[in-house]
C-alpha cells in the first residue's frame, strides 16, 4: 500500500509527461521504504497513519528524482528523521 500514488507524485514534481513513470514509481517505492526504515516500522498501515508520512515520502521521492547524480543521502536522512520524529519515538 503506497502512501503516495504516481499521479500525486507527478503533480508534486510538475512532470506532465509519461517517459519517467517507471522511474518515478521506483523512487516512490524506495522513498517509502527509506521513510519506513527511518521511522523504525515495517507496518505500512501504521506508517500511513502518521500525519507526516505522506510529506516525507513525497520529499524523499522528489529528492531522488531531482538529485539523481549528486544526492547527499546523509542530509536527506537527517531531514526525514526530523519529519518522522514522532514515529521514531513511538508517539503514535
């Protein structure tokens, strides 16, 4: 169960062509996996309940898309930790 669908992500990225659909879909999947890892959960249902999960996945997928060649994954992970702090601390 993806927190973000392809059309939502393409709108967020302002992509209006279909050439990158497979790439964007892969980035969504990778972003959600990374966000779930950062939030320390493997339960997609619990992850989707957090108010920041969608924002975090969209941010990470956009980061992957826009920084394909020069990504700073340490910086990305720090940002995701901040967004998903409540899940990391077990607040839900």
